[in-house]
């Protein structure tokens, strides 16, 4: 059970009653399509992830003009690992307060001693201040292999999507299994709980970052996770890890395009479920395969969402202009999320137009002018809502950041190159499908 002392800290979410009103019961974030750390749902507008100090500091020092393109940073919580007699494991978030002052910022993560924690009030981004370092063992990048089911804890899931998810297999066919989570989200969650359970004798409290849930505006979020840049390893990476990351880049579109698919879910109007892809699919794509994946992401099962080209391109061009002004910044291993709603008003117009076209084909008595479907084209002024956000800054750096010894000149041209490739491909696709 949790080592936390029993104390009332109030309700911090609608699920708090399940945790005895002492904290917030965390749930897997069902729309996680990529990454290796499990994203957890804190409330409708907030998610959390295992804290890495470099990423926390980076969020706290973001240039104002980049904040439009990153999730809002909301502070830190302590997360408690709780198990019950049936073998089920729950994660519960409690307010975080700084504990005993031990200066550990300059110590290697593996050498940092464990520390006791206490809880009082929830600190938001305006009041978190300077936090002391803590070993972020849940966020280590060494969990690529799948966890054996016999060693995995039971996972009791309380929330789910009303829309089923289906993974596309290697032969581009649909798997027969339909589940209520993105398969990658469930995979990450099981792996994380397994790591936590293996440490349960030594460690029960973890620090998590609170971040904006960037898909909360969307009823049916279609999400494309893109690993950006021609280099993925940080300046502090070991020779072994750097070589491993460079090999991944060389064997994927990271080298040729500066961008590769890291995960995807896209809502299909014709079947009413999400199609999903993961990072292993993305690593094996050629340039043409990347183009096809992007086309699939913009296709709703009935037709290509041509109305998405302009708003997405506008966001990408704006982000490119912002990053070109960030001298010395490097966003190694960062991802870019592109998001749109799979069932907005425009999508409804598509379905209505398709139904009208079927009727016109059946009724041959209609005048030819009425059988022409061009008059049913939705107004170009009805542009859909899209979002573009940078995430994952555990390996990011800039001049003067945490006294990093390596200082880079100019903007991150590997990332900019990836944006240029993405913009060029989308522009070509738009021209081909006018």
C-alpha cells in the first residue's frame, strides 16, 4: 500500500472519491498515440507524465512566442503507487510540496538519494518555484521491449472511449480486436505499472508534470505524432545510445525528411472507429510511405479532408517562423502533434453530400445540372479547427540552460528541415487533390 500518511487534502477532481477524497485517481490517457512514458489523465483539461527535471525546467523557461505551440505547463504533483488485495494497482496524485532541502541538481540521476515527501496544497505553474532533483526512474528510455504478461500487474480501467480503436497490422489489414483505448496508451500504461511494482519495496512516491490536455477541445481527436529533426539523441547521451538513435534516423525518414511517424489515430466516418498506427510502423516507411501515411491521416474513410490543408499549413508555417528565431535552441527527440476533429461540422457536410450523390446517381430523371455534385461543396470559409503542438523536451537545450557545456549556434535546422519537408509534402498533396 501507499507509504503516504492518511490526510485530507480535499477534492481535486471528479474521480477523487475513489481515492477516499484524498487525491485524484489517475487514469491512462486514452488518446496517447506515441512516446514511451505513460500519459495519465488528471482531469478533463489536464494530463500528467513522469517528471524529468530537464523537461520541467524547459517548460518553465519557454520563450513567450513558443507557448502557442506547446502544452501549458501547470506544475507538479506527487503520485502514489497503491495496490489492493486483488492485485490491482491504482495511481493517485496528491499535491506536491518541496521536502527537506538537499541540493541535488548537480548530482547524476542514478546517485541521487531517495527523499521523504509531504503534501499540503497543489502548486500550479505560478508557484512551483525551484524544485529539487528527483530520480525520474519511470521516464527512463530503456523500456522498448514488451513486458511479460506474467510479470505485469492487473490493470483496472475505470474510463474508456465510446469510440473503439483498431490497430492496422503490418499488411495494412485491420486487426480483429476492438478496444476502448489507443493500443499504444494501454501498452505504455502496463509497462509503467510493471516498473513501479518492481520498485515498490524501495520507492512509493513519484513526481509527475501537470500539462494541458491539448485534445480536450476535440470530440473525436485525430492525432498524428511526428518525431522531428535529423538527430534524436541529446548532448548528454552515452556513445551507445547515440549510436542507437543515429541508426534509427539513418534507417527511417528522419534522415531523408527530418520527420518520421511516431504514432497516429484517425477517426473513420464510414465505420465509426479510430484506425491506429504506432512508431514501429513509422520507422519502416520510405518517403513515399510517409506521404501515404499522411494521406491516410487526412482521410476520414469516405474521402480526403481537403479542408484541412490550409489551416494545418498555416500553423506549420507559423511554427517554422518562430523556431527560426530561436538561436541556440535544440529540440532533440521532441515530437510534434497535429490534431483535428474527426467529426466536426465539415465532416457532417461530407456525409450529407455523399448521401445526396448516391440519390442523384439513382434518380436518372434529375436534370444533368442537378446531378453535378459541385454545388454541394461546403463553403471554403468554414475552416475546421486544428492544432499543432510541440511536446517532449527531456533532451532539449539552449545557450545558458542549466549550464549545459555544449552551446549550439543558430536555430535547430534539423527540426526546421522536418517542418519544411512536411509543408512541401502537404502542399504537393493539396495541388494533386484540388
